[in-house]
């Protein structure tokens, strides 16, 4: 069961990064943060949360998904964790 959940989470992470890669050129061309946020909300989040309402996640799994979400957001906004 846990191994199956780990595979699903890994697939969601890859799907989120794949969704980002599909819009990466548009993100790089625009400086409008509102448009970037819209692109994130309409492409990356659905890929990351696909079918998440049907499975129960542990706190550790939720944290893992939020880390990926934050990482993609930082890349989209061009923000570094090191300031």
C-alpha cells in the first residue's frame, strides 16, 4: 500500500514538472506575475493534485507535495531560496 502511494506521489511530482515545462517559454517571456500565477493555477496545480481527493495522504506526503509546489512556484517567479 505504501509503495503504491509513493509511486503515485512520484508520478504527481513528475506530472507537475512536466506541466511546468509545457508553459516554461510563456513564463519566461512574461514579467506579469498575475499571469504567471494564473498559468501555475491552471496547469501545474491540477497536475500535482490530480485524484488527490480520492486518497488520504499522511502529513509527510502533504509536506512532500507542498515542497514541490513551492519549488515550481519559485522557478516560475525567478526567486531563489538563498537571499
